[in-house]
């Protein structure tokens, strides 16, 4: 059964030793009603050393975020190892296979996307985005990276702002966490 609550955009940018993850606050019910406009989908975990942003089914995303934090605790904060272990569990566990969500996770060194089919992807150009407005935010972030001297935080924020002007499932209530 498909979730009734979904919709968001998350964008992560790495520039000049800084990483920023931005997310909007919209939760949409059945693709037609804005159920909530100030949800927090970008959070600091693992004593503030890791930032996560999630898109997809809200309950599934919360479940994945909790499991990812368990992996971080198990592997002493090793982001890559924790992401790979979560992805392997996601693929192998029958209940987890049905989870409908994606995550961007970041520490001070790297950004990773953990997909709903159990992939772990490190973005090629230090920019990535997921969710309903992800392609708009990604295109905006890439253009801003190539043509401005803006900080990672400014690029992540402006990319979400641009996505919110195009994608009906993305709003202007933007939260940015920076490492």
C-alpha cells in the first residue's frame, strides 16, 4: 500500500571544505493536499556530526533514519560503512524492502545518497538532490557551483528556493544544516 503522506526536496552541496544539506518542509497528502508545511526533514544525528535529509514516505523515512543512526553507533560514526550496512540490510530484510524513501547523509568529509533499492552513491560533482523537486534543485545547484562563488550553504538554500518555485510538492520553508 502506498503512503498517504509524501513529497519533499533535499539538496546537499560540498564546497571549500563545507557541506550543507537543505530541505523544504512540505508534506503532501495523496498528491493533492498540503498536509503540513513546516516538517523538519533535515536533521543532525550522531552527536551533531552527521546530517541526514530524507524524502519519500514520511513513516518509512523516519524508520530509515533511525536505522541509519543505529548503524552509525555500531560502526563508530563511519559514514560509508554505516551507509553500506544499511543498504545491505535494506535489500535483505523483507520488511525493509517495502520502505519507500531515500536519504542523503553527510559528515564533514563526504555526501552519500542511500536509495530505496539499496544503492549507496557518492555524488560526482559534490552536489546531489532527491525528492519530488530533486532534479530542479540539482540543476540549480550545479549552475550555481559552476557560475558563482557562493558558499555551500547559500547554494543549497538557493537551489531549494528555485525548486520551490517550480515543484508543487516543494515549499519555501527551507532548513539548512551545515557541517
